[in-house]
């Protein structure tokens, strides 16, 4: 009897993660109650798919009104006796989700067990989350940056990408309005050079020789299961200096949000790694370059949420490996070690809560021991729990030399979106530039941009600039824009969301007067 009970629990855990099979005749329509406590059920069912989330991570109202019902849908538990059609978007995207069996038609655990799991969370959850108090305030004023607002603006600004071009060639940014997205090129004086129009929003940009590899998200930048994203190759016609023609070289992608390029199979051709975030479905994949703009797709991780990759020869065997940041549920940092012949071995280096809102990572040596450490950004608040969270911010994980990472520093910042480390002040250590898309606009609007000046031993002083709330910063890039040898910054604004809780009319000013891009010109040289 004990052995059969264990088998039942194993099957419940297995199917709660995979969604089960619609044709599995042996699985009962109504599972037998397990007799386990609500806490044990929560840890076994929730923890089998992603990092276990303590009840204290969210306030009670959020668990009750949104998170637990959504969790129930993933376990085949609905208000009625069948899954509602409202769970699926119309058309191909919804059909892809149905085929993936994200919402199983049969319940994965007994109603009695589900009720105990819900009761556990509602009994243990707090009424509200604690707020943080900064040990030091964000100071107003940037000592060695001059603020330059770009005159070329697409109002309301929906800036989905900004890149500083090398060799003092200027800057390029994308505006992602539906059905007409503009890629705007500015010269070294930040004046309009030329524009290219696309039917869908560009979100990432890789330049090699005389061509651009442009990632097109698909139907806007928001979560989508539709396989209508692509990679466009943008080229120049003859001896012209301007890019003026493009063609699709990779199609049917599920909302690619970032690409990395490098020779992964040692054949001398640059392959491509795509973070196809998707929504409820998606994947991390590498595309093998076959020459003549032909590519073959190899899926590394068949799950949604891939958001950033970095290529490094981690084990120094002469082959590029892949580090990937995953969001959207099973969040964490994963290493794909190159085994040769197009094969990769997966290892999870860091695991984060599914509530973490992972958005960005970079590698940089903060403690100057010769090993690249990991800077990690958590702050996505465009989800089911859109309220301020005290665990959002910037993290530094130190590398022991074998890509084993240990958290060493945390800077709390509501809604942090991206962080770029660099020696901005020329003193030999790494400072950090940070943007937030979901700051506390009521109490701390200065959080929208923060410059962290390194004072040594992982201590930083925080600064911002008075015009930091002129836009709602969504993208950022760093580089030597004016060719004077120091590192400048470009911030791109995306103003579709109203500032939560703000009563000052800030959202209206963004829509009517806000810039697409602001440049912080470094003045140390």
C-alpha cells in the first residue's frame, strides 16, 4: 500500500509540471486525495516546475485574486467542469497553446488537496509586503555627464531598441508602433541621417561588416505565442553608405527579444543564438549557419522566457559556450557547454523565484580577480502582480573561477530593467548605469535612472539627473558616441503604460512632449 501511494504522488508531481496527456486513459478523472498537508502539496507541485515560492513573497490579495487561480489552471483546476475558452487567444497563438497542453483538461490533484494548498497560502501570506529603506539616498546630479535630448522623436515614444554605433558613426533607435515601425539612424552630431520602415518592431541589432542582423519581435513587443518573429538581414546597395534594403533570412520565430552571434560549430561561419521569449510557449535555440543566408534551427531549451544570452568559452577548450537568462516561470541562469559537433550540455547555474521578473544579465570582473562576475537585473512588473516589490533591483554574483556564482551585493530598485557596467569615470573600476521601467513614481521618481559610482569593495554611491523622469526608460546602450575615449549612454523611452499612482499628469506629458531618446554625454574627456 505504501509503495502504491508513493507512485501516485510521483505521478501527480510529474503531470503537474508537464500538463499530462489528453489521451492518458489510466489517469483518473478525479485524483484520489493524498492526505498531505497544504505546505507539502505546495512544495511538491509548485516546486517541481520552478523554484518554490513562499507565501510571504506576495500579499494575500494577490495570491487569492490572481496567482492561485492562474496556478490552478496549470493544474487542470477551473471554476467550471472544463477549461474555459477564454484561456486561449483566438487563432494560431491559442492553438499552439492548446497543442502544448499548458492547461490540462483533467485535474492533476484532488479538489480536497487543492483546497488545502490554497488555504495554506492564504493563511500564511501577509496582508502587504514590507518596503525597503535605503541606507543611502539617490543624489541629484551627475558629475560628468551632460544631458542631451534627441530632437528626432516619434510621439508617443515606443522605443524598442537603441544602439550606439562604433567609430563615432552615430546612433540608431527603433520605434515599435503597430504596422509601422521606424528604424532611425542619427549621425555623429545626433541629427537625422535616414530612416527605414518595417511592418513589425525591431528589438535587437547586430552589425557585422556591411550588414545588419535585425531581430523582429513579431506582433509588437508584448508576450505572444505567434510564430511571426524573424531575423532580417539589412544591407547596402552597392557603394552607398546607408542601409537601404532588407530581407527575411529566418522566419517563424516566437517573439525573439535578443540575439547573439558567433561560430559555435567551428566551421568559420557565424551562427546565431536567439532568445525566443514567446509567452506560454517559446524556446531558446541556436541557428546553424549553412552559408548563403541559410540556417538550421536547433532547440536548446523548449520553454518560454529566454531573454538574454552571452557567448563565452567558459571551460577554455577553444569552443564557444552559451550562457542564458531565462524568465517566465522557471527563472534562472543556464550554461550550455559546447560538446562539439553542434551538441550542448545544459547546467543550471542560478535559480530564481518565478516572481523575480528576470530581465537582464552581464558579465564583468567586479572584484578584479581575473574572473568575470555576473550582474543580474530583476524588475519586470508587467505581469500578474503589478505592485512594488522589495526584491527587485541589481544583484552581483561573484565567480569563483569555475562559473559557480555567489551573491555578494544587492541594490534595491523598483522595476529595474537593465544595468550596464563600465568604467564611466575613468578611475579603473566598474561603475553601473541602471534604468527602471516601473519605478516608484509616487515616492521616488528619481529611480527611473540611477548611476552607481564604484567606491571600492562592492560599495557604490547612487546618483541621478534632474530630467530623469522626462521619459519612461525601456532600453539603454553604452558606447563611445563622440569618439573622445570615454563611455556615453543612450536611454530609450517607451510610454505605453501610465505611471502607477502618479497624480501629476506625468503620463500625459510623456505622450505629448516626451523624447524618444536621451543621451548622457560623458565629459571626463
